C-alpha cells in the first residue's frame, strides 16, 4: 500500500468533503481516503498496482474540484 497527500481547492463544506471521499473510494485499489476541509487536502491509501496518483487527481477533478 502506498499513501499520498493531495491539496484540493474549491471545497467549502462537509458535502464537498463527502463528494471527494466518495469519488476517491469508488476507485478500485483505493483502501482509504480521508479529506480534511480545513487543511484543503486528502490523504489517500491505495494499492499502487491498481491505481496511480494521476487517476486519483482525475477523480477529484471529475467530482468538480481542483487539485493543486
């Protein structure tokens, strides 16, 4: 398992947090996604053989947010 931290902009409420967490955990290979609204970041644990950081970023963008 690998862990990465992604900075996210555009989140303003807990609904945004849930949307990002759901987008990330829906990806095959993501074990856990913890989004912190105050810090504007997501910490993601994932299987690097099934998913990569670019795919994680694409999922966040598809959910309507920007990865910095």
